[in-house]
C-alpha cells in the first residue's frame, strides 16, 4: 500500500457506521540541535472523509511518524464537517482563504474530474467531489491550502438555503 494513500478501518470498539478514508497530505520533519546532535520531531497533516459529504482535517505532532499520523487522524475525526454538494460537484463557485493561501473552486460538468493538486485534491476526494475545477492563489504552503479549501467548502450553500436567506421563507409559504 502506498504510504500517501492510507486507508484504515475504524477501530472495532468505536460505534462509527461510515467508513472513513484517510490521506496523509504532508509530513514535516523538524530538527532541534542539542549538545549531543540533532533531535527530530515530526508533524503530519491528515485529511479524513467518508466520500459522502463529510470531511475533517487534523494536524498531529510527535517524535515518531506513526504516532503523529495517529494524532492527526484522531483530530481530523473530531473536526468532521458536513458539506453541501450537488451530485458529484459543488453547487456554486467559491473562494476560500486561510492565512496566505487562497483557493478558488468552480463546479464542473460530469466527466471533468478533480482538477486540483496536492492538499486541495486530497480534501476534495475525501469529501466525495468527483468533478470540480480549482485554482490555488497566494501561498503554496500545505496547511494554508488545506485550510483554505476547507473554508471554501464551508461557504457552500444549497439552493433551498439561499432561497430562505433571500426571501425569508416566503417562497415555501406561497408554494
């Protein structure tokens, strides 16, 4: 199994019905120089999703790689967010921002695929979007791009939500 496409089944003790896919976006190695040499620590950026509209992001830090991936996965499962989709794409175009990263997402027709790279692709595939166009603007830092993508997905609204915001529920009463 490729180390970038880790898929773990949920632990048997947990009562989670949906199966989540996990993707390690980036592992950062940090070195602290001490008297005896270098001490390394690691940080893992992990994306978890059920490919049915739920996705979460976690950032775990530890002295060993498997432990930081485990911590990132736990944090991502705690931070799951429900995303409004329209079939296999998004309902409308949106611009997400986080720190220096900006991500533009646009809906695409069937057969287009996921036109995205790096962390943006990982998030979009984890949420279950199969047709979308994206453009990354600003920073290319992995954490900034993933957080900007999550910001963009949180801004998505369904047609019913937009109608209720614009007309205050009057459309539903007239029909």
